């Protein structure tokens, strides 16, 4: 059973100023230039907590957090609730609204098969976030988790909030409008909780932070000795979105090779497995979209674009064994294991050395033309339903298989993990 609890969020007060000068992208999406920009926007910008520019950043974050609470720049809500979170955005000329909510989710290690990952994690980011968590004793940012609600009971309930003025509303630096409402009615909260009684959840974004939260939970339990199931550190402030939501968008992450070209021999071997044509560079996006129901790729080098449509999907079996059909059906797997490793014989590709990842097609093309990359491979995005299937098969997808857009904004809610805090 998945346990979702209402909680008392820590939020900015009116003393902090304009919310649009306070909210920020997740810490792992903030580069040095963004960091400086955020710092210049406000003395209370949330980046000063999640990613301080100062060297002793964990202690600085803890100190600031204490000062802002004392000065009432931040304040704890008096009544616990679930926080409905809608993001309105435009993408490729279309308008979308991603609908979800922020609640306190009971933590489960992956081996319990209740919360499932879909990608591998790395040691460095987990050490960094554990240090931040241990020092501040607050959950500063949400995770992002997918659940299933085929009857859309939760979305129907959340949509009732549209008749009310949002608790928080602000446009972020990518032009996304973020809105928060709060549900405190116990009957409505129970309706949401009932949807989660029989669920397997899948992490969409924030794998490192989720694993870190489990590690921190175990540390706190060891320290306490006589711990309670309701102690707040058994939970993680989490953003949850139903996989059925029409605003749940995954972007493709295009692969760019910096050191190797597609050779004539490669081309000849490609033609054994793929139908190929030269297409206009301006037609890459349309071609991929028109063939989204097939295993379709386009690669671009030397100013030319070539389309690739897989002739027989079973050919992947020559290159990948001992994995599920769901896994072998992923375009990112076909590109990595069949095209890169199998046909091109590239072996291990090291990020930011051999291989680079680009969200936008135009950026990849531009960098190939500039000589930064030798060749760019374009593909269609992974489907949310595929993420769920592969995760429930206990399999991990290749790196950068998903790019959920937009990201969850930081600075809307925070959760205290201080001693004695409980969720009921």
C-alpha cells in the first residue's frame, strides 16, 4: 500500500517579495550563469538555499533557512494539506497543463517493489544531497513520481480548485506558469489516498534525491533507536502526476557523437536493418512525428540528414538478449545497443567526451555545423507508458531516456524533518 499524507508546508510569506524572483529550476539544472542570475534577483531567492554559491554551502543553507524562518520570510502552514500543483506551458505551438499534487510519500527502498526506478544513479550527486539533507534537516525540493489513475478521480478532484484563487501563482524563467492550491478537506484527501491503496509508483525525475531520502531515513532511525512510523523522516515531499494526464510530456533527448562519423560501411550495414533516405534538414521533426508508431531515427552529418525506419523490430534480438520485450522495444535501446554498440562498434561512450545530449533539434544541428559534434542522431520521445512497463519489469533504461518537461519548480513548498515532527 502506498501511504500519502497531508503535511504543513513551509512557504514564502509576503515579506519575501515577488514570487517570480524567488522560484528557481531544480538544483541540478542550475549552471553557474543561472546561479548568478538567481542571486541577483533577490536576497531571498531559493537558489540561496538549494545551491548556495558560497564554498561552505551546506552550513550556509542551514544558516539562511534559520534566519528566514526567524524573520518570517518563510513560515509554516498552520493546517496540513495536499498541494495541488498545475503547470501551464506552451510547447511546439500547443498549450498544455500538467496536473498533479504535492504530498508526503512514505519512503520505500526499491527492493520493496512499491516505488520503482527507471534509470541508474551515481554516487556523487547522492553524497552531495545527503550532506545537504543532514545539515539542513529539511526537504528543500520535491521528487517527481508517476502513478496510475485510469478513472482520473484525482484529476477531477483537483480541477475543482480551478474555481478558487491559487495559493501561489508565478511564471518561472522558462515561461511556465506555476499554480498551487491547497486541499485540507479530510474527505477529499481520503479520495486521493484511496487511489493509492493498490499502486506501484515509478520515479520520473529525482532518482538521486529519492535514494538519498531513504539513506537519510535509515540514518535517523538508527540515531533514534525507538522510532515511530509517523516520524516525518519516514516520508518525502513528492510531486505526483497520473500517467494518464494529457499534460504529461516527455521530450526526446537527441544523441550527438563528438569523435566519430557514420562511415560508408556503417551506412551499408544500416541498410540491412533500416529503410533509408536522404531528407531535408528542415523536415526532421515532421518525419519523426509522422512515423512515431515505428522505430524511427534521423542522423545528421556533413550538412545532410538521413532517415532510418527499422524494417523488422525482431532484429533487436541479435544485439540484446536477456531483457524483456518492453525493454527491447525502446528506441533509446535500439539506438544504443544496435546502432552505436552493434553496428558502429563504438563500445562505451563517455558523457561530455564521446557523447553529448541535446534537448532541442536546432541546437544539435547547429553544433554539428560548428564542428563541435561529428554527427547527431534524432529520435522520438519515450512514452510514459513505456517508462512504467520497463520499471515494473525491474529494468533500468539507458541514460537520458526521459526528459519530463517542464521541471518541477523549487521554492513553492518545503518540508521540515526536524526532531519531533510527525505526519498524522
